[in-house]
C-alpha cells in the first residue's frame, strides 16, 4: 500500500514510498521518494523481502524472519499491537528453532512457512464498512487476533511450499501442488464455486 522494498544480490535492503507506521524500516514515519538503504539490516544478509499493506518483512540467509511497520492487529508477530519503526526478528520463530523460508503480508495479517513445511499465521482480518465481522484470514477456524505466529493445525500434515495473502483472504500450496484458500469469499476469490 504505497511502499516498496528490494534486496540486492549483496543482501542489502532498500525501501521507499509511504513511511507511515514505520513500514519503510528507517526508524521514523517519513516518506521517501527514492530508494534508501535500511541501515538496521546492514550485515544481516537478507535474501528476500515482502510487503504487506502497511508492514514489511524480510528473511535472512539463515532463516531469521524480521518484520516492521503497522502492527495494530499483531501482523508483525512480536506479541503486541505497537507499530515497529525498525526491523525486529520475530522471537517466537527463533525460540521454536524454525527456519523461515517464505512469508506473505496481507492487509493486517501475515503467513509464514518454515523449511520443514509448517505454516504459521498472525495478525487479524480487515474489517470494513461493507460487512459485519472480521474474515477468518488466519485459518484457525475463527477470526480471533493472534499477536504471535501460530501454526495452522488443519494443515500440519501437509508440507507447505508457498503462501500468498490477499486483502482479506489467504492461500497456500503444498509440495504435491494442492492449493488451499480461506478467508473472505466475496466475489468468488477463494475459488470454491
């Protein structure tokens, strides 16, 4: 949502655009009209970066997942609902010894997968004036907010290899090529007919 981030072949991360909620990772909320290096990530050797609507995520070469930006629903996964102006490792992944290989940010939720094919979600659904309640974007059977990553138990027997987040829905692909979708089904976007 109005910001971009890239990683160079040298593992340096640059961001630019809307700086609201700290989504650019520079320690402030200033907009930037040209690419600026995220100094907090220098020396981390980042291999991939991802953007949610107003938060950002990165994965280091050794599988550490970092996040920053808007965190009003816990979408950064740090156990609170405070915006984070600088990149911060998601501690619960490190405590569990999970090596993260891919993440995806939605409007106010995040999906992550580990090297072992485990899938996690955190944050919450996005509520707008056109519907009642929050969509069940996290895949835990309800729409409760999760402030730290929680494994999606219904997919624990699957080996997940790719995830994607929409505004208010989520998708996951297994190693066998099976596509799972969940969340808000408005306009048929889940593909279940």
